[in-house]
C-alpha cells in the first residue's frame, strides 16, 4: 500500500509461492463506490485458482488501475481508495515474517499452514429452485465482463444463463448464485451490433439456445484467449517436454481381486457414505510402492546439481475442470488409510471442479496419478510434472479374456503406465516400481495388510 495523503493504493499481493502474476477477471466495485474493510473488490485468476481479493481498508473508490483481462504482476497497483484518515504507520503494513517470507495478504497463508490436513465436510448437492422474487434483468448487456462469484459463473454455464443479462445483488453489483437461480430467460439477443464500437458490423445469423431460451449469434469459428490455468499448464508441459528426458513403461494388470475387494468394502460400515473407487485403491498401492522404491519420489535440483529424495508423499490427483487440468495433492498421503484416501480424493476433486481449490492444495506435489480410464481410454503416455520424477497413468478397467490358473477366463483387466525422468529414474527402477504397484493390485489383501 502506498500513502498519498488520505488516498491509499492497494497492490496485487503475494498469492502463493512461485506465483508472479494474476489475470484480473472482474471488479466487484466501481469508481465512486464505498467499500468496507474485507469487502470483496475483485476476482483474479492465477495458475492455481480463482481468488477473491478483499479490501484491506474502507473508504471511497477513487480509481481502478487495471481492466478485466489484464495480467497484473505481483506488487503492481490495482485500486486507489480515499479513506478519510491518515495512512497507517509503516509498521502496520504487512512485511516479512519470521521466516523471511512476505506475509500473504490474500488467500491461504504461508505454505506450511496448509500442510496439516483439514477435516473437510462432505460436499452435498443442493437442488436448484426458482426464487420467489427473481432479481431484475438488465435490459442491455454490460460493456465489460459481468462481475460474478466463481460459483455463480459455474452455475450459469451449467444452466445456459447469460451473465450479461443478470442483475447482481452482491457487493458492488456482483452476480451471486441466488441471482443466477432466479434469472429468467430474456428475448433480447446480444449481437455484435450491441457494442457501440461495432455498430457498423453486420449482425450474424442467430440460433436458439434450447437450455435457456436465449438467442445467440451463430458462428463458424470461435477463438478463446489462452490465459490463467490453461496458459500456465501449456507452459509447464512445454517445459516438461523440452527439459525432462522422459521414458515410459506399461503393464497389464488382472484387477479382478481388487474389484471384488472394493465391492466388499462398499458394503461395510467403515465406508458408508463414501464413494469408494478403484482410484483410491490404486493411490494406496502407489504410496506403498513408493515406500519400497523411494527413488521414484525425487526431484532434480539443477542449480545445486543434486537429487532430492522426499521421505513423504504429497500425492497429486489430476482433475479435469472447466478451467483446464488441475493437480491438487494430498499432503502427507503416506499417513492416510484407504478410508482417508477415499474421502480426501473425493473432496479434492469436488473443490477443484468448483474452482475453490487453494494454492496450498495445488502446489508441493511429489508424485502424480492421472486417471484416463474414466474417459474410456485404455492407456496413455502422460508428461511428468516439473518438480517431480514420475507420473502414473490408470487406464480403463474392462472385462477381458485372461489366462487365469492356466485356463482362459473373463477377468477385470486394466493397463498401468508410468512416465519418469530418466535423469533420476532409470529403466530398472521404473519397471520395478510399476511391477510392485501391479502386484499389490492383483493381491490387494497384501496391500491392506501393510496399513
């Protein structure tokens, strides 16, 4: 914050270790508005998550210093607010803590605060009902991106509601979930001619949106700006392909005993209310195999020319979301039981898809599992995440002909693949690790006996 008399300047704070900038999604306030302490003033998107920015002081908005869509570096000015009081002494301004890191103003605190596991509530689905008094509908579309909460954006996309025509009742006019639920279809189309700077452009043909009753321009092509998570993911994958010498190995696994065990456990009281999936059992097998082959759980330190071996497992689970691929990870996964893994994997996937995964959830992974089987794919060759040594791919689990006890039988079969950084993991280590995971899944009672 910068002192300019009674006008204070709020700069983009440190949103997490390694994050140097963020994209401004929307403002929840405008020039002339009065803001309260900790009121949400804007939403930004980083490579990790969508973050709501609270105001660090109260007063009247004097100037907005960035526009929606801008990429703002950490420390760059965002907004100026007239407080009507003198600026706080320098001692009140957040500064480096005892560990030398700058205090995190927004979000989730220093990294070590997120290491201890939280007791997370089980997500519940809430029925969508029309509001008794629906909010007013804008007669004209906004000239800038509609301010809305992440949950409201997600729900609007699911229902086919155009946020340009929904009046917001949240802080600064932001659209909330309740506003979306109470929105009604509108007949006025939003065409290219709606904008003042495009009044001479021809109006394209229109098509009816069957979900929301809206009329939208038809288009032969669509261009989507690359930003936020997709932009960072692309950069990370390019870096992975260019800088990591990768190799892969595959093995077909008789998954029948694991499927039978899962069926049995689902009927027990211990797993009541939990969604027990093959992924949970695979995660347990991976953790057990890492304990046997710790060389697979390493990192390459280029600056010091060292290999870092981790004696803990932050297990990443790749999750496909509307915003792109996210890889939240389970901190200290080696200490989790199968029941804990089942609950935590479900919770992380739900929060990632809802856009509420925190930077702490998304950084610090040591080994990743990606599950392409949910898309009906038998196998794949995943790229190793920078900062890790290997990634395991779980393919679809299908009934197939299989030689079992010297006879042809129909068994549940899947394919496991592992990609690894050949600087740290040679072919023998990669193959032995993969064989160990396969063996545990073919005889899962042996796996549970290790818990």
